DNA sequence: ATGTCACCTGGTAGGTGA
């Protein structure tokens, strides 16, 4: 099966690109982040017409996530159970025997801010939930915009970014904590081009200069690791005329 | 050359978040 994650930075703006991309890639399931739509504005009709089942969890202006799939997803969960959160950041569902969890991890703004503290609390809650979720769903994929660059090789200028948001020891510690639950970073299972990023700032001509970060990830559980055959970042949509600042990441898993 | 984009409110710009 083929799974993908994409931070679309406004589904209202990116819907035509998303439909084109879905038609070209034909994934089995996709998680989206930053839909930036209230639930009543979700473009269900357009997606249904294109042959996609959708589940969504939105809010006004910020955040918002969705799960699209060829077959209907089962047992939908929105946000982290037991974690009180006003922000719509998680959607989970089961597709073809695989538990798919899509997350829009908090940005965190800067170390020492309230938003950073919120990010740390959110990551604590996510880890606790995933521990039990893994026990009940051994075939599990966690993917999304993590807003964490796990290692220096995931950063175009690791010296300039040292200790900055996405690159702090605390955030990287949380990433390793998720890995420690029994996940593998699917992207690093395979040889990859050097300077592979999933996000490039809209500013500073960052995409043209390939100045980016790898902050969008796909983690596969131990039970799925051996069957994982491909993981890649698709830079093509970032070359569109009016692109998201993120590129989609895809994984292929054999049953 | 810190050179953007998307959203909101409330008004034809400014603020916020990323």
C-alpha cells in the first residue's frame, strides 16, 4: 500500500493541486495538515467526486487535519484521547489493516515561549497515547508535519539553526522518544539524496537555493518495517506556481 | 536584500502565525 502525508497550507487554496497530485500518485491513504478550514467548509463533495473517502478535524484559520482514503477508514479518532486541546492537530483511522495516524505537531515558535511549552506538553501526551495505541494496533504508521528536524543532516545550515526552533535538544529528544516506542524513520531506511528537505521557507528564495529542513516524517512500527519498500519526498508540487511551503512524503508498504 | 504566504478583522491596511 502507498501512504502519504502533506502539509497543504490551506486546503481551500491547494485543493486543485491536491486533486491533481492524488490522481497522479494514487495513494491508498493520505493525511493532510493545515487545512485551515472549519468542518463546514471541508471540500467533501469535490473529494468524493474524485473517488476519495474523507474524514476531517478542522478549526478556524489555523491547523486542521484530514485523512483521505480510497476505501473508507474505520475507527476514526480526532486529537489525542484524554488530552484536552483546543487545536485540531490529529486524525487517526484504520485503512486496510493499518492504523494510520496523521499529526500536525505544534510549531513551538521559539524555545522559552508559551508556544514551546505547549509543544512539549503536546509531545508528552502524544507519546503516552502512542504507547497504548501501538499495543492495540501493532501495524501502525505515524506521519505528518512533526515540526522537528531530527538530526543535523536534516537542516540546510545546522550551525545557524543550532538550538533554534525545530532543532532544539528537547524537540530532538522527543523525536527519539517516539522512535524508542518501536518506530523507524522510514525515510532513513533507504539511501536518499543529500540535502533532502520537506519544507522550504517562502521567504529568501529558499526553495530555489534549496535551503530547507526535513520536518515532515513517516514513522513505521516494527511490524511494518520489514515490508517498507520505498520512502521519498516528492518535490514536484513545491515547483507549482502557487505551492505549499511543504512537499508531500510517501511510503510504500507490502502486506 | 529578511526577496513570502494565508488568514483574520475591518476596511481598502495592519496584525498574527508559520
